């Protein structure tokens, strides 16, 4: 889970620097008053360096990151975008906000998009695929990339849970045309609210920069109020306090991921012999962020029983099963364009996804896991066997 567990003096010191240098909270301008202190800029630059990528743009949330990504790719009314059935509702909301039509593909046993279930959703209007490294486990990216190449589609990676994770030693969020990240309070690193976009192509990046800032092209020869513009945009600018927080949190990211992975392994080592639960499979060469440990049972009833037993042992679950209505597209009756985009009733179409999700129980992984936690998880499962 989370950066919030390790917020401390380092974050405070970075914020202090903003106040020691004039207290300028805006990411642009005021050059005479801030002694070269540009925290959002510094965060973006450090983020690019960390991910070994080029262009990073900080924004106000992970949802905003998706919205700006779609705008930068010129996706809107009349276009279609495919994503996966198991994701947070924000992925689909961003598509709807852009004016495009969302479609959701089934997941497979990895609980991420099933590469074999994408092509049946592609039409002449399809412009992009948004894969989601759900709960920090990498998607089968190579297979999705092949499809994107074949149909000339953009690939966006919703890396909200996958920050610091990698596949084959390449960071998640740097495989596609665009990677989007969330730093909300529940994510691997946090700025309270916030997000980041990494973009491979410089021209697309420039569009994103302008669009997230009312169309401002940040022409170096012009004052901000005289700035050039080629189109409208919106305001998704990150502020300096968030940038300061991000700088301190990013330094802690490798250690957070390492500890989460260790803690997840510790739990699994304690229960793997029980046989009644399987661990969610990951693609080869995955380095997941281990945001959660998802256990897959044989039947829905087993999952409910385990959840109940965990709760009575003082252990809560995360997303599966208790928050499924926010994370499974088959239940989103409040999004008409999603309902109408599919030939069949969406819940029927996503039957496979619903079936496997209903058999899953997800344990949140914390950085500060108590020594007895794995033992408690084992006891909760053994209790109902
Ligand atoms: C958290 C999350 C988002 C949205 O991020 P916010 O910063 O909360 O707006 C988008 N997609 C997924 C998969 C998420 O989990």
C-alpha cells in the first residue's frame, strides 16, 4: 500500500524549502522571488531520471493524468478507447470525460486485461488501449503491444498501482506511448492528491503540457500573459507543496516497493501449503509493487468465508471483495455510454471477469507489517477449513 505510512521529516524538510525561498506555490514564474526553487519541475525531472525515461508532467491527480493523456493524443468525440473490466472507475471516467466511448475487455487469470479478448472489441473508431497494472501486477504488455502495432493504436498504461514496478527490468509506465501515475493518499507514493504522466514522444508531450495549463505553450520569449496558444485546454497544474512532497516520497520508492514485496512473500510463505488458495499469477520477469496479495479460491463461497474469517480476526481486505462495485465494469450501470458500447449486456459480456473476481480475496500489504501478521492470516484461513 503505501507512501502515507512513511511520511515524515523528509517530506517536511522539502516543504520547508518552499517557504524558505519566498513561499511561491505556483509552478510558473515569480523568478525574482523564489531563488531558483521550482519543486514541481524538480519532481518531474527526478521522476524521469528514476524511471529512465524522458518527459514527465506532474498533474493534480491520477484521473487528471488519464484525461490529459487522452487530450494529448487528440482522442475525443467519435473515438473509442478499450480498457479492462477490472480497474478503478477513474479509468473509464477519464474516457467518458474526453468525449470518447469506453469499452471494457475481459481479464484473464492474471486479473489484468486478457490480450486474447481485445481484438473482438476493435472497430474503425478505436484509437487507444488503456491497460491497467492492477494492484501493481504488470499486464502482459508484449502481447498488447503487438495488437496496438497491428491496428495502429496508442497504448496508455494506467500505472496508478504500478509505480516502481517493472517488467523485464523496464519500469511500468515506460512501455507504452504514455504512462499515467496517481499519488493519491492510498497509492505507493503520495503527494496527498497528485499524478504524473510520462510521454515518449516530445510533440505529444508538448501538447500535454499546454493542454493541462489552459493551452499555454510556455513560449520562452514571451511573458506568461502574452503566451502563445494553439487550442484550449483545462487546468490540471500541480502546486509546489505537492512537488516538494513528491521529491521526498520518490526517494523512498525503491525501499517501499522492496518492503511490500518482502511482506507479501512472508504472508504467502506462511499459507502456501494450505492448498485451498492460489496466488494470483504474474507474467514472467515481473517485478510487481505487491500493493496487495490476491488469493484466488475455487468457489465464491470460499472467498466470502475467508473474508469473514479474516474480519473476525481483525484483518481487513482491500478492494476484493468489499469494494468490487468501484472496480468492476460489469456493475457500472451509471455509465450509459459504457453500457451501450457493448453488443451484449455488459455484465453478461464480462461474466468470466466477474466469476474469477468473485472467487478472489485481496489482502492489503503495508510497509509496517507486524511480525505476527502472516500467522494471523494463516489462522483465519485454517479456522474455516
Ligand atoms: C487511484 C487510481 C486512479 C485515479 O487516481 P487519483 O489520483 O485518485 O485520481 C486511476 N486508475 C486507477 C487504476 C487507480 O487505482
